[in-house]
């Protein structure tokens, strides 16, 4: 169901009436102002475009200048890089010469160490065959300078340790009294043997007057350890000689007493000679001690020279390591310079490409600036022409405005009169609308009451229909019993009576049941109900013919009255709805 609209059209009309319509002069003035503003905006836009183009040209010029400056700086950097590369090459050549000198010095040092037995000879031979072997990358089986110095130092340390061991051993075992007695016994035996030899020479005719003197061999050792070993060997030899002499002495003692006396004399002589020899031996020992002291001094000097040589070796090793580090640094710097040169070349290529691009962009920008300047000139000419046209249009518009002003005043008077008439008509329409609204409200109330009454009537109709159907069913059952009895009676009566009685009571076989249907009305939105009474074609019009009792007739009359009341209520409802629709349409027309 549609409800009427509640829009307030009077308010809109009042607002329209209250508005002041613009005059022709005002419109012309507004149009002229709009044209002036549009022209000013266009001029401002053209000026902004011209300034932007000028800024773009200046920026392009600045970029070109920066690109040229960058190109010059790149050229200067390339020249400096070339100079640095030349300096690096010179330093590399100098370093290569220094490396060759170091390799030659290392080769000479290896040769000297090989001659002294500190390193192997094949190392020196390999270094002499290839002096640059010390800096070869694939010489993993060769000894480098550090390895050579390490081997020399190890050999020197081993020699020093051996010397210290021997010196400690010699100092730990000084000559004892037994050694001195053994040495004296050996000297005595030597003296006795010398006397025997002298006696044999005297007794031998073939001596030829030659005299042999045997003196003890005095050998200067290079060290005290070697002297002790020689003393030990001499001691053993003297012991053997002493044993032999003792055996001979026993043999001589047993052979002859004469020889013993002679020997005693000779012994006395030999004692004197031995004293002389002892004195001579002491002199020799003193000389030997002096020689030993001299040898010790020389040994200390040699040790100091060895220490100096060790220090020189260490200094050479340090210098060699420094040279190795410097060589590695120079190699790294050479590699860095090479990589830096490559990077500079790449940067220069990129700068050159960027310069070409900037020159192209500058040419395009200059062409664009020329085009923009031409467009700006054309726009200035067009704007001047447009301003002239605008001034002419303004003059003509002012004249037309003066003419149209009088016409607009006359039209304004007519409009005011028409507005007054519209106001009066609007007031009448407003009163009519209020009356229609009140009538519509009453129609809504009547419709609501009709709906309530219709629902109550339909409810009552449904109840009565149920009761009537129950009564009709009872009547049908009674009729069926009666028909059965009549059929039995007809079977017992003659044919004429039975057929006449059947014709007289033919209405009892008709259908008397009522039906109530719910009918949906399109215009009423399915809220109305209609009671439809169906009767048989053979049913009589009298209610006493439908029902067999007065009660049934009263019920049937009540049903007819209900049906008529429903019809009247439906007619009222349809009429109220039609009136409501007419009212709504009238209100919508406003």
C-alpha cells in the first residue's frame, strides 16, 4: 500500500519567490568580469609557461656547464692518473732493480753459507743458476730468503750449542793429580827410554856418531776438549809403555848386577837430566799455557765475530723481510693503480656518454625554447587581439545592457504581478491541500475501521460456515438414512407410488455444502476476504427448502446477511481506497 508524499512544495515556492532574479546588466557585468578573469588567468598561465621554459633553458645551460666542468675535471683526473701510473711504473722498475739486488745478495749469502756447511750445496747451485728463484711464485720446493736465514741460524745455534757443551765438559773435568802423576810417569818412561837408546847408540858400532834425542811432542789444540782427549790418549800410551819398560827393567835387573850399577849411575845422570828436562818441561808448559791463553783470546774474538756475523745475519734477514714486505706493498699498489686506471677509464667513458647525452638534451631544450618563444609571441599577439575584441565586446555589451535594462524593469514589474497572483493561488492551494489532508486522514481512519469490521465479519463468517457445514453434514446423513428407508419402502410399494414419491423428494439428493474461499485482490494487497456460497442448480431459493428445520433456515438467513454485510463492507473499502487514491494524486499534482 502506498502512502502519500509529505513534501512541502510551498516552502520551495516561497524560496523561489524570495530570490532576486539577476538583471541583464548584472549578467553582462558578470560575464565581462569572468572574461577579464579568464584573460588574466590565461596571461598568467602563459607567463608561467614562459618563466618555466626560461628556467628549463637556464637549468639546461647550467647542466651543460656542469657537464663541461665535469669533463674537464675528468680529463685532469685522467692526466693525474696517467702521471700516477707512470710514477708507479717507475717505482715498480726501481723495486724490480732492488729485488734483483736483493736476489743477488741472497744468492751470494747462500753460496757463502754453503761453503761453510750451514746449508745444502744444491740450494746454492740452484740460486747461482737462477738468481730470481727467491721471488718465484711456483718455487714451493725452493728455500726462500727467510728459509735460508732460518737454516743458517739453526746451524749456527747447533754449532754454538756443541761448543758450549764441549766447553762445559772441559770445565767440569780439570786435570787432576793422577793425570799429573801419569804425565810425570810418562815423562820418566820417556827419559828412561831415551837413556836406553843412548846406551844402545854408544854400544852400536853403526851409529855413526849420530845421536837421537826424543822430546815429547807438544801439540797445540784448537780447544781444551781436544787437548784432554790427546792427554787421555797419551796417558794410555804411556801406561802401555810403562808396562813394557817395567818388564824390561825386571829383565835387566835379573840379568846383571853390573848393568844395575851402571844403570844406577845412568839413573843419577838421568835424574839430573830429568831435572833439567823438568825445568825445560815447565818452561814448555808455561809456553803452552801462554799459547792456550792466546787460543782462548782468539776463540773469544771468534765468538764475538760470530756474534757480529749473527747480528749481521739478523739484520740481513730483517732487511730481507722488509724488502719482501715492500715488494708485496708495491705489487698491491701496482694492482690498485691498475684497477684505479680501469675505473677511471670506465668513469671517463661514462662521463663522455653523459656529456653526449647532455649535449643532445641541450640541443633539444634549445629547440624547445625556440618553439616556446615562438608560441609565446603568437600567444601575446592572440592575447592582444583578444583584449581588443574584449574591449569592443564590452562597449557593445554596455550599450546592450542599457537597452536591456529598461526591458528587464518592465519584465520585473510583470513578474512581480505574476508572483503576487501565484502567491494568492498558492494560498488557496495550501488551504485545499490542508482540507484534502484532513479528508485523507478521515479516509485512513474509515479504512482502518472498515478493515477491523471486515476482519470481524470474516471471522464470524468462518464460524457460521463451519456450523452450517456441520449441520449440512448431519442433514446429509439423515437424508442417506431416509433414502435407504424409502428405497426399502419403494421395494415394498407399487411402482407408481415410488416414482412419484421420488420426484417429490428429488431435492434431498442435491449438494448443500457451503464453501468459503480466500480471494486475493490485486488492489487490496491480499488483505480482503470474500465468502462465496455455492449451491446446487436444483436447490430451491427458499431457506426452508435448503434446510429441513427452522433452525437451519435461520442459520442460512444469518449466512446470507453476513454475506451481504461483507459485500457492503467491501464496497465501502473499495470506495474509501479510490477516494484516497484520488486525494493522493491531487496532492502529487501540486
